[in-house]
């Protein structure tokens, strides 16, 4: 995920703003923008990055280390 992405790094933010203004729904806008940022940042391995982040969050919330 390390590297410079230039102008393409603004795409998730612009997507967030446009989708939020069109649909008036914030959660879906954040979800779409997050998935787009993961796809750009992890170049095809976005699902494993999403899953590992989800597991990390569950461990922090529950205190369980699985």
C-alpha cells in the first residue's frame, strides 16, 4: 500500500461527496468511498485488507485474541 498515488488519491473523497449529495445517505456513501480507497490502495487485495481490518476491530472491541 505504500507509494505515491497522486491525483487518483482524491477519487474516494470526490466519490464520497458526490454520492452523499445525490443520495442523501451518509452510511452508503462512506461505504462506497472506503471500498474504493481499499481497491486503489491495495490493488486487488482489497478484500483481505478489509477482512483483516474487520478482525482487528472485533479484537479491539471484544478483547478476544483470535
